[in-house]
C-alpha cells in the first residue's frame, strides 16, 4: 500500500464522525496512556512481593469476579441512570482503588483491593460502548469502534514502554501515575462529554421495556457471548501467563513492557487501514479467522526463547485481536435495541470479565502443576473450538440479514434529539455489523 493510499485510508476512517464521539475518544486515549497496572500486576506479585503464580492468578481472578458483577451492574445503570454518571462514577472509583493498591502489602488486603478494582474499572465499559452506539450512526459504528480500539492501543503502546522502566524503579510510583491518568480521564468526561441516552420513541413506549431477562433470552446473542468468553480466556494469558513465563525465563520487567508494547504498536500501525477491509467482510468469517490467529498465536509462545521470538508471537495474536474486537463490538451494537444498549453491552462485557475470573486461576494452576507447554497447547485447543463455534453460529445465515430493515420492535431512536439521523427510518438496529 502506497503512502497516498494510507493517507486516503486514514482520512476516510476519521471523517464524518460526531464531535461528541471524538471527546469520548479523547477520554479513552487519556485513560489508556496511564493504564498499565494490570499488565504488570502478576509480575509485581510474583517478582516484587514473592507470592506464588497461583496467588497471582487468584488476585487476577478476584479482579475478574469484580468485573463480572460490575459489567452487569454497569449495563443496568447506563440504561437507568445514564451513560455519563455511570462512566464518571466508575472512573473516580478506579482512580481511588489503584492508588490504594500502591500501598497495601498483606495478601488479604491486596486480594480485597483487587476485587474492588475489578468492580470499579469494569463498570465503565458498558456505558462507553452504549454511548458510542448512541451517538454514532449504525453504518459508521464498526469504524467508530475500530478507531476507539486504535486509541486504546495507542495509549497502551506508549504506556507499556515507559511503564516498564517506571515500575523497574518503583511499582508504587507506577500505580500512582495510573491513578492520576484515570482521574484526568474523568475530568475530560465531566467537562466535555454530555449524556447521550436516547429518549424513548413511541414504538419503544408501546412495547415492553428491555430487561436483563430479555437479553439472556436472546439465543443468538448469548451464543456469541459464550464464544467471546472462550476467546477472552485465551487472550487474558497476555497479562497472566505470558509475563510469568517471561519472568521465569529470566526476562526483566522492562522486557515484558517492550513485548507488551508490540501489541499496541501493531494495532496503531495497522488498525486504521484494516478498518476499511473489515467493513466490507462477513462478520462470521472474520470472527472465525480471528479465533484461530489468537489461539495459535499464543500457542507459538511454547517455542519462544528470546525477546524477538516473544515479540513475533505477539504480532500473530494481535492480528486476531484487531479483527475480533471491532467486529464483535459492532455486532453487539446492531443486535441491541436502543433502550437496552447498556444491558446488552454489559452482558457482552461480562464474557471478558468472566474470562478474567477463570483464566488467571486456570493459567496459574496449569503453570504450577503441568508447565507452560500445556498452557499454550490449551490456548490452541480453545482457539480451534471457538473458530468452529463461530463458523457453526453464522453458517447458513442469509447475507441479506446483515443489511435488512429492522423489525418494528427494534426500529428505535439511535441518536440524540437534534441529530438528523434521529428518524424511525434510520439504518436498522437489529442487523449485525
């Protein structure tokens, strides 16, 4: 691809999105520039505090347990109380909890703080995803989610590099820097981001309101959530199994940070050009391929011994991540009715929070009892099972289902009142991205 083509792709990818979206995007970038504690938490607990891999897995699982509760609660609050207050409250609580984590030392206090961190940090995710679906027209959502994911990884790439050297000097300072950046993110939201929850239209008022039961009875959506959970179980090893194995092989926290930065750098370099490709492809095929790349990318870690080899494996599973994340987010946004976006996003986010609960315990146990080889073989197996699951779920679905008109029950308001897109004839909500 030529420089001119890349420039044109970049321009096409950012043009036409609402101003409100860009302020939300900016808050995401600020937040991720300081979001590195979870990347180094397992290494901190094992190398700096002398705990076992199993205890590090337990703490990470408690963070996941808090996330499971917060995902559901955050989704309900985003629909009932509003996206903005839910987001602000979660960010302020996250900043406070990370600061506390910098100073607690005994195992019980660390575990309790980890659980609180999971509650605080995950409550904001359904609100952010629902807000993006509120303010961005349906035909632009995959692009918007891709750009937001690009911002997450731009911040992650930058923070991973300096954070590795920062925590090598002082883990406490590293935790406090993340708390300060999260507080800055909350300030951006407070000053610039307005509430986006749409007012219910006449068709919404005429039918039964969306409840958590409505979401759980949506069979296709729940199967997708289950497959997302399996992908997330594999992907979570990037912050649990991978740093522990690298540390056991004699690599430093700076090395771990550099390898983690490869993930963000690849996404920063390729996500925008890839976005145009993703918008024109069948979601089922994309999710199938992404599962294989993630599963076998982690499996290749079994053969890595040098810093360069670890970095190469990260490139492989990062390609799968780049395909999977915006495709699934766009699919969830299309399946969810406007008055239930928070709940749908909350349940979808729960798949990742549940994986954060299960994967660290499983990863730590496998590492302690069987060794790294079995952990990476398990990643390959889960990637294969998930790829088959996506293929089976999407097989036989007519192509027109992805572009058909919405049913009357879901032909809902999708934008703020003053938006020209606020019309019952807007792009359908129930067609997958």
